[in-house]
C-alpha cells in the first residue's frame, strides 16, 4: 500500500481475472464490493470471485464442516478430561499477555480507525476462504492483529502488511500445508516484498513473545456447541454453523474486543438457540453450570451479536455474510431472529 491513493486489496483469483474483466468491458453500472475503501480512497475494488456451485450437496456439507470445525477436532463433551480442558482454556484466556487492550484504538493508535480494522478483517476472511484455511487460522490472525495494535502504533499504509504477516504466522501454526510467503505477497498484488513481510513477521513474533497459541472464540465455541446438543440424538449442523457465523461477525466488530473469547462463544450459542427456538429459554441450567456463566453475564455480548446478526449498523462489508450464505454452511446467514430478546431470558436459569 505504498501508493495510498490508488492501491487496492484484492485476492489472488481477483487479479487473475482482472484482464478478462477489462476485455469484456462490463457496464459501468455493475457494482463491485469496495475493500479497504477508507484506507486507500479508491472508489472501487474488485471482490473475490464467486466460486462455482458444486452439484453434490454432500460434498459441500463435508467441506463446510471441515472448514468450520476443523479436520482434526475432537468432541470435548465426550472427552473424559473436558472439564479440565475448559478450565485450563479459561485460565489462559484471562492472562494479560494473551489479551488485547480493549481501548487501543482510542489510546494507542492515531493513524487508523475502527472501520479500517473492520475492512482489513473482512478482506482476511476472503483470503482464508480462498486458501481454504481452517477457521482457527482466521481467529488466531485477528488475535495477533489486536494484540500487536494494543502496543504498537502503525500507519494505515502498513495495516495490510500487518494483517498478511499475522495470517502468515497463524497459517504456519494451524495449517498442515501453509502457503509460501510468496503467496502472501501475491495476494497483496505485490504491494509488499518478501523482505517486508518477514520483517513484520519478526516484529509481531517479538510482540507476542513468540507465544503463538492463545485460546480463541473457536476453541470455546466447539465446547459450548457440543454441550448444548449433548442430549440430542444427533448434532445439528445448522446450529453449529450459525454459531460460527455469529462468532465470525464478532471478529469484524472492534467493540467485541472487550469480551473474553469464552463469553463471545457462549453468547453465540445463546443467540443460535434463540434463533431456532425463540419460545424456549436459550440458556439451560446445564449450560450455566458447565460454562460458569449466567445469562446476565452474557447480556452485553449477546445484544452486540444480535445487532450484528440483524445488521442494525447497516454494515456493507459482506465477506462473512457471503461465506455463510453458501450451501455448504446451510445458508445460515439468511436466518434471522426476533428483533427483541425477552428481558426474562437474561435472568438466571433455573434447574428443571
């Protein structure tokens, strides 16, 4: 992004099709989704191309499940040590070194805005989709970005570089076959050279003190989603995908940085249950005992996620919504809940 006036963020496949689009001379009225418009002041940016529809619905569902849950994930509810695992994750998530400073945008940064962060994350969602990363890679990437921005001032023309370097680190931690560094340069339209990405990677790792693992919302979401369906005869993929959709929407929203990952995950499960069964109290006594959270503990986060689900802010960033409108994710982005959550649902659950 050295050329601040005209540079764009585009995915690799977008660049490959750029010349074809020019040759076809599409009508001027055709709209393209803007990416990082505020940062670059560019009026239009090409969105990632739509992937061709897969005829076999089973293959789509399997691909979605692998992407959302992870190929090597286990069922923590059926694991004899799941309570110990959960307590360990909770202990790790509250450690100061693994938590971003929730006021960093106002008190640390002076060259970037909340909207710039949102657009960066939206673009990274597209990149993660294009390279078929597991969702853990995306969550770790955003965690690294927020933790770095909590203590290091960055200019807007280096924000994309930070995002690419963080995803490069996260992919090496989570992916079996992470892309080469040349690929990460390529997706920025070679705005940054290999040496620049490596230098930023070094700064990020130093900031993280080389501790690249931290519990994310995805870790807790797996646990809570299984616990919520423990008494069901079979798991509902729509429920799991809707929880993932709501959790990824939270990645876009800077206001959600203040919530612990476990609170975001629990709130996503609460809101998913409310979406499917609005007449039933979403937070059972078992979930309250298992998670340690009362509904009142989750209220602020639930309402924030509810606003995101209903798009009350009128956000035009579409990567997460478009992702979860695909058949492989059961089109859960099209689901909507009631406009108001009954106040008594935030009262303490009672044992049946």
